């Protein structure tokens, strides 16, 4: 049974950023903060979620963007922010 409760917004995109120890040191923590500010500044209907270790430390930093199941490794912040703006 579905109960109507308070409305909430379903984001167009969700960025999951690994902030496990190796990813955090290699840019994950910085991306999490930068992307959060980017979204708060009204740069799209995106939610940014911090996640712990994805067990892909050899390719740190790691993040994933949904929909599309896009995984990025050894990324540059500017490239991730461009994907957040992409309308596709």
C-alpha cells in the first residue's frame, strides 16, 4: 500500500563519490565538497552522495553517475562537473 507523505524531489542524476582512504587522498574528498557546492549553486537537479570504499583502490579516485551506470576512475574534477551539466 502506498501512503502519500510529504513530497520529495527525485533527482535527474545521482553522483556517488567514493571517499574511502585512498580515493579521499587522491581527490574524492575534494570532489565530494566541490560537487556539493556546485549543485547547491543551482547547477542542475543532481544529488551528491558520499560512499565509503568501493574496493577499487587501484583506480582511485572513483565515482559513479546514474542514470547510465557511468563509472569514472582517476578522474579530474572538471570532467565530472561537465558530466553533471550534460543534459543527456
